[in-house]
């Protein structure tokens, strides 16, 4: 039963192409789900970390409180599966909180990236790094 009158070899080629496309799509979908799950996990860990730093929860008044929250900032983070885009990083008013996920002196590391990738400025180094992370 072959409505298009294709030969067996042509049908086998079509099915193998569909199989390859399906496998590629499955890998992309899995990568997206892993990145989404990792992002959610990291955001929860950062939230717990800032609560530990402040020694108080949101809207909680205690004598041990060190600082107050001041919203979020958004950062991209390179991971083994790709780049986590717009990761919500909590901020504090006095800027004493430094998340453990991000390196403290990123300019030094950007200088190394500039040297490694041969970029002329930091913006190019960041583009090279992000494109490298996406591979």
C-alpha cells in the first residue's frame, strides 16, 4: 500500500530522515527542559541563599537582620547544557550580598577571555564566550 508510488529505497530514505529530525528535535527539547529545570533550581537556591545572608525572610522584622532586599537583577549564566538566560538574582540594599554562583571579579575573567578568544574589547569577548557556551 504505497499511495505515492515511491520505491522501497526512497521510503527507507524518507523514514531515516524523519528519524534523524525526530532525534534532533528530542535532544533540543530535552536541552530546553534541562535548562528550564536548572534555572528554576538555581533561582530557588539563590533565594534561600539571600534569606540566609539577611538572617530574615521577606517582611520579617528581627534584631539579627543584616540588610534588606532590593528586588532582582537579571544575569546570564553559562552552563554545560547552554546559557541560562535572564536568571533572577536577588539584590540587597547595601550591596553586601554576593551570590555564590557568580564570580566576584568578573572583569579579570573577561580579561582572560579577551586574551583566549582574541577579542578586541570586552563586548566581543562576551559574544565569543556566549557563542562558545551554546556549542
